[in-house]
C-alpha cells in the first residue's frame, strides 16, 4: 500500500464538532442578531470536546462498489490536541494520529516511524472518505472565518431548528463559498449542515441523528456525510462511548514522543 494511503488524518473528533452543539441555558429564545447566531454556532463547535474527552467509534466509508469500516478510540484536550488510535482492521491496528496545535503526525508501527503530514497532503481525501485533511484541521473555521446570520426556522426530525447562514469573511483562508446549518433550539445539537462551493453549488451534506445520553450529555450517536456530486458516496460514524473532562491526561499525553506508547483502553 502506498504511504499516502496509509496516512490517516487524526481529525475524527474534529469532524464530529461539525455536527454537535453544547446545551446551554437561556438559548431557547430566538436569536436577536448576528452575534447571537455566532454564539449558537460557537456552542455547536465546542460541545463534543469539553475540556477533554475520550470516545470510541466506528467509521464506515461507503462507495457504490465497496465499503470499509475502521474502529478507533480518540482523546482530546481543548481544541488544539487530539489523538486517534486505530483498533481495527487488524492490518492497521496500532496506528496513531496526532494533532498538535497546527501540525499533524502519524505513527506507523509496521515501520516504527512517526511521519509529519505535509501541507501538500491537506487537500487529499481522508482515508478515502468524504472529508479532506483540510476539513478536519480547520474545524474551528466555522466560528472564526465566517459571518453568521439567522435565516428563519425549520423542523428537522421533529426538532424546531434555527437556520443559520455562514458566509466567508473577506480574505478568509477557506474553501467553502457558503455553509448552512440547522441547530435544534431545545438542545442546540446541530442536526444538518450543507456545504456550497464558491459558485453556489451544493457539494456535500452532513446530518446527525439517534440522540442519546453519552458522557452526561444528549448527543447524536449516528453521523453521516453524503456527497451531493458523487452518487453513492458517503461516510458514516457511529459513536458507542463518550466521556468528558478526564482527570488522567494533560498536554504531555499528546506529545510526539508519547504517541509510540499509546495503549487502547479496555471498556
């Protein structure tokens, strides 16, 4: 297998933050202005991380003629440090992926090497999925690089939702010409997002469903990214376990030197 196909991006937790929102008090009232819309989007970015987090999940990449699943465990600290440990398939078990500030690294046990993912690979598909490395590295871009405007209300899966339009700021280093979000008023979970290119064409759609209590929070446990330009292409994430505010990890846990020694947790 070529090396670039073995380099898995570490951003599973990052892509999750595109779907989920932090429950908050006093958010049941309609947003009054664009600042309120931005605050709602900001809460959606932060929910799935907390101060720190741990999760187990399965990601399935679906294509017209094949599909494959990858089981993994993930850790995070704030929004700058992430680790993903691959549990299966067997040939990939033990690979570790690290985001450390703005850099990405991959430990491959078969060759006992730690590889830095270069900028030239940031636009490549992540594990053959419907995400790019750039999507996952720039997860906070939806808060910092766009304007936010409330654009009515709609129902998604029975939930009353704010509809919020995002437009890129001048000179913002983003690839999307527009993003549209549906955020549930009751619990502020983000249930749907649409991504448009600079010509106004819908490129892909994200949805979140099957809400359940995980780690003391009501969160979607089933996430999908569907391509609107490639028929039959989608990526599915099913979350089986989630914890927040861990007491046994700190910044040293996310060091480059430590990723060779990461061990999976027994649940």
